[in-house]
C-alpha cells in the first residue's frame, strides 16, 4: 500500500486573512495611539494610557481571530484523513468515510460518514476553483485506494 500523503490548505481565504489581519491590528494601534486627552465638551471622556493599550490589544485579538480562518488544513494518506477546521478537528480512518461530497453551490467539501454524520472539510473551498477540484480528486483517489486494499484484505484468506 502506498503511503502517499496529501496536504491541502485553502488559498484565497488565507491570502485575504494575511492581508486583513495586519491592517486591522494597525488601524487599532493607530487609533490607540491617537486616543489622548479629552474629547472636549460637557460630557467629555478622558483617554488614559490604559485605554490606548487596551485598543492595541483589542486590535491584536481581532487580528488573531481573523487568522483563525487561515487555519483549515487536511492531511490524508491511504490509511486516514485528518481534518483541521477553524475551530477543532478530527482524525478518521478512511473505513468510516462513505463518500467525499463536493456539490455545486457548497462552499467546501464534506465527508459523509458511515454513521450518516457529515464533517465539513473547510480546507477544500469552492472559492479556490481548480485547486479545490484537484484536492477533491486527490482525496477521492486515496479513499478509493483504501477501499481497494480493504476489500483485497477481506478477499484474501489469512
């Protein structure tokens, strides 16, 4: 049995995240440094050093949250598939996967499991077009290879 490993990550969303996250942090950092003194008026607010630091930290937290969307990844070989989504992940043997579904209109691939559960594979996104199609083909080939070797092992007497 081949031990070919396929690693798939989304392309477009990662690029967008790596552009937007630093911009968000920079905007909050600039706003934080510009918050000084009184806003003027009768009910004026006074911004102190702690408020400035809080704005910069808030920007960093928002940037980190945006970067979570660059996290999805799938690693598969002929024995199993490991899916890492934005939050959480799962490592499954191919034997529990019934089908790899990528229907028109779906934002990403799904794994249909033998127990009728469905797991999103956010690493293979429709927005990536040909990259996504190649990813689905590679995953389906690994799934088929596992099925073939599993069927072969059942057919061969011990």
